[in-house]
C-alpha cells in the first residue's frame, strides 16, 4: 500500500513540474531564433521565408526620456530569465518592461496581457524605440510575451529588447521567423 502512495506522489510531482514548465514557456514565450547580443546583426529573412513585412518608417528622432528607457534596458542585456523575476538577478518578459519603465517614473501593469491594453495601439509602421511589441508565443491571439522596441534599422527592420526564456535579456528582430509569426501588435505608452 505505501509503495502505491509513493508512486502516486511521484507522478503528481512529475505532472506539477511539467505544468510549471509549460506555464513558463507560455508566459514569456521561447526564442528559437534570436540575436545573441546588442551588436549582433540579423539579415532580413522576411523575403526569403514569406514572412509578414513588419517594418517601421521611423524618422530617427527620439526624446530624451525614451533614450533613458533604452539605456536602462541595455544595462540588463545578458541578465538571465527567471519566471516572475523583475531584477538583474533574473527577469521574465513583463518583469523587464515594468522594471525599466518604473526606473523612469512610469508605471506599467505587471502582466504582459495587461500591458497590451496600456497606452495607444499603433501600426508597426509607426513603431519607434521605446514602444512595446506584443506576441502570442503559443499561437492564437492571446498575449504571452512583450518586448521594447530598441532600434529601427535603415531598411525599417524593427529590433527589440526582451527577456527570452532560453537566452535571458537579448535583442531580437521582427524579421526572425519565430517573432514574425508570433507578433500581435504595438503599443505606445509615451
């Protein structure tokens, strides 16, 4: 009898661990194709892989407050991923955005799904550094990941800083297949 109870407890623990792992993957997505660092370059793959054209027509000028937000976000490049984390010892996606904006006197809701309703919804063509990008990493239309627009390249390629479950805080591109397919919308909070 005790053996059956121990076996059942073992199974329950295994399912609990699997459930937690699944929620982590959905909460901030995964990153199958990412840029490794601030200085990495990503070739535009949108044309070769039939991806959506998610480019911006940004003119190049940003406010001082936006420069501060980006500078603060860059300080966390390389920080590890941590579910529920919002400090340099580990971030999840919405933990990073709330921390960076809070450091600049701007309060964001803690969850990415709630952040997706903050500010003004804009077309990605209008995106500029500091705007928030939202993704459905599990498919469908449910927000499960957020990143901050970091740079707009000369060709319109949108790069964003975010906390990836597999690589921690990194810079990725909307031209990467994974992020292109998961992209939902852009919000301007400033």
